[in-house]
């Protein structure tokens, strides 16, 4: 998956992080009921989340110098 390009995490870790982002108000989560498939969660970034992401992206960080992480691609 493309997430491996940015994050070296397993799927369950990504959902733990999404739950934390939701608690901070950075994303919202909608449960979508499906009849022939398991229900799914649809996450959307909030205005607060967009603001925080741009603040984080503009901050000096050594994280982007590790491996293939690239602030421009984020």
C-alpha cells in the first residue's frame, strides 16, 4: 500500500492513530453499513485537522530526513 511509502506501520497501528486523531478533532469517522461486505469506516479530515497538518508540515523536523519520507509528497 501507498501508506508504507510514508509510514512503516501495520494496518492496526494506522487505525489506532486514526482514533487518536478523531479524539483531537482532526478527523471525523462515519460508519458505512454494507450488506455483502463488512461495515467500513470512512475518515475525513476536518478544518482543524487541515490546519494542524499544515502547521506540522511547515515545522522543522528530522523525521523527513529518514528513509524515503518527503515533505513535498506529503
